[in-house]
C-alpha cells in the first residue's frame, strides 16, 4: 500500500515538473525582438522588423531584428514610405522608430533593398 502511494506521488511530481518546464518564457518590456507573432497583424508577419539605428538618404541600418544582428538596407528611387498606413516621406523617419520593411535581395551582390518601409505601428509588448 505504501509503495503504491509513493509511486503515485512520484508520478504526480514528474507531471507537475514537466508542465512547469513546458511553459513559454514571458516577454520583457522594451524588447520587441521576441514575442507572439500571431499578435501582430498578418500582413506584417512576412516583413523584416527592426528599430532604426542610423538613417540617411541612401539607406538605413536596423537593430533588434529577429536575427539579432544589425541589418543594412539600401533605398531605391521607387522605395515607398508609409506612416500609419498613409503615404509618407523618408525624411519623416528618425533614429529609434520601429519599422516593418518589405525587402528585396539583389542575387548578384547580396545587398538588401527596401521596397516598402512602414512605420507608426508599435509591436505589442506584454
């Protein structure tokens, strides 16, 4: 009888320990790199997300990307800019802005070019 109670107790402890380790990590406030992608609008899930580190007339560098490394993007004359779903200008962007970028990679050089830059949308952080 005692062996049966001990067996049941050990089994319950193992089940509780496994359930505790299977839980997801919580997102820290201020870190937009990780999180639940389903909480972001579906139309932005395939775009590159980052925070502008530097920007000039020819391109920008994004930090806090999903890859965890800085991404250098170049602008083209046909690059379009949007702020809160309305057409905008490159001059409206500044360092520290959170942006989503539709990226095109040049297959010969490997350079990344921005086709669309969308700002004004904040990532929900819990």
